[in-house]
C-alpha cells in the first residue's frame, strides 16, 4: 500500500498540473479510443513502469471536471476538504449498514441528517438516509408516498391507478421512477410551467380534479428546487396547500439547488419547505463534494421504515435500529458518502457552506450582468438561478458548444425551453472567480471570431 500511496500522490500532482495546463482534455474520437490508449485487459500482468505511464495517459485524456473551463453539468470544481474525506472513506472502506461495521461513521451520517432536518424545520420524528444519487432519492420519496397512501401495496402490488404530478421542467427521473414503483410512466402528469419554468399551481389543481373525476387516485406531487435546465424554484408554499387539500405526499427535489437551505440570503427560494413530506439535495452539486452525496430526509421516519426496513438476522446482530442504517437505506452494502460532506462541513462550518452557496449566485449575477451589457448576447434565464442561459450572435447553441469542446476550449452544454435552444453556463464551481467567468466569455468570443 505504501508504494501505491506514493504513486497516488505522484498521479494526483500530475492531474493537478494537467488541470491548469490543459483544462479541457483533448477529446478522443470514440472510433479510435481503443487504439489510442492502452485500456485493453490482457492475460499477462503489466510491468510497473508501463502501468504508471498508462495511468498518466488515462489521466491526461479524462475530461477535467475540476478545471476552470468546466461549466458543462450541475457539478464541478474540487472542494479539497471534501475530497480528503472521500479519500479517507475509500481507505476505511466501511459499509454503512450496521453500527458494528461502520461505528462512528454511522454517527457522522446521523449528525448530517439531523442538522438538515432541523435546518428545514422538520420535527423530532424526522430522519433520512444517503442514497446513490438524486434520482434514487426521488425514487425513495415516491415509494414512501406510495406506501403511505396504501401500505398493502408493498405486499400485494399495485391494483389502482395511482397518479403522480410533476412539472414539465422537472427531472426525468420522476417518470422513470414511476415505472420502478409499479404505477407506470403513463400515470405521471406533466404540470404546465410559467415563463421562468416554475410549476403552475392552478394547472396542478386542475389536473388533480380531472383525475379524481375519472376515478383515479392522486398520491404524490414532486416539486423542484432548481430545475435541471433553467434552475427554477417551484413555489413550495402554494403547492403544499394543494397537497394538504387533497392529502397528497409532497416531495421537494432539491438535487440541484436544495443547498440554498444553508444560505440566509437564498433560503427564501424554498419557503414552505417545512411543509413538505420529504426533501432531497445533492451535496455533490452545490456543495462541491465529490460524486455522489445525495441526501433524502423525511418528516416522519415511520415512512422510511415502512418502505425500506427488512429483517435479516444474518446482518442485524447488534445495536438498535437507529444505528443500523441498513434499516432505512435503499441498498444493502452501502458506500460511505457521509464522510466527505462531514469533513467539508466540519472544517468550514455552516457559515462556510453558506458562503459556498452565495458565491455561486454571485457568479451567476456576474455572468448575467456581462450578457446584459453586451448586445451580441440574448439572455434566457432569470435572477436567482445559477444556470445562466444565453445565445451569442444567433449562433446555434449546439454547434457552438460542440465546437468549443472539440477544440478543447471550454466544456459547456446547451438546453432547450419552449422551442429556444441556448447555451447553459452553470456557475456551480465555487473555486471559480469573477475573472474566470469573464474569461469564459472572452474565450467564447475569440473562438467565434
Ligand atoms: C441532478 C438532478 C437529479 C438527479 O441526480 P443524480 O444524482 O444525477 O441522480 C434529480 N433532480 C434534479 C433537479 C437534478 O438537477
């Protein structure tokens, strides 16, 4: 291990220098991938020097998500204290299902969950878990809602038409999850949105009433804090009133921007969050931990146990359920995704998390100001969003983004809303500064010429 740790350090240093010297790795065409890099597996072992140089080739060619030219997806950058925690978690290699095997790491996960529950105004009966991704958090929420609606389904299967509601701009996982939980994709209603991409509550109400009239059974509403393309926030307060009136489970998908709960300045974007039945956030998005760190909490832990606990005497041999986290998790063996968030949180404090969140909104303001003061640009997005959507000189966003990538200039993606396709600059990397945002635009402009 000592030798490999030395090698790891050398490779990590190499990566850090590559991120600066070649922030967008030269892309390899898939047609020549296997000829360009020696990734084929063979019968014979590889000698150490070759092994090392192959690893360097791989590092060199791998897209650099922590570089200052990466604005492509809803994550990026590297919070070093969080990376440290994740490296430790890999070395410790616990499985989070029992206290016997994970010990203090269980406490670390519980502390995180308790803080988040308290912060959003859930009471003493609340609890949560860390799931393998935001999509799976949404899945767990939908499953809890299904069982809360009718607790015979988990044994007998679905026999009624259960209907779920989510806005047309919400994440695709909601529809996919409907097939997983057995209600079927066609039972997900797409609720209309306004120009900003926020759910239209009147349309939600209308569709619920139409479904009830047809004899269907509404059970679940998914609201979004930070929609995937525009970064819009649904109005939780208004939606929760509808959910209360019709007795529906309300989940708030905060995978993208749920971390606004840490900011005094921006937490108003999720006003009413205490009225939800469940809430999820991806710490690997706004908080910048390594992938993945997806947290779901629910107002009443009885729902978690109802949907996810199973007796297994080969597994649960010591300690009480509250410390045997396998009783509330989706999977059995579970990686420690808590430690990386804890090392970050412990070292910067809750105030530090707030600064991380605020900085991203600041960078988005910088980008919007730049766009608005330059007539070659058209802006499509709104205040209080860290997805800054725009077009430049009427050039096709798809062509522009693809060319920037193929010429190793910038990694940035595009999105579509209401028949407009635009570049989506995501200001989620907290290590980025104002001048990096400006140089993003300058690079783009110089490239177009
Ligand atoms: C990213 C995202 C998800 C999915 O999270 P994964 O961790 O990628 O599974 C769900 N909902 C929203 C709004 C997202 O932005």
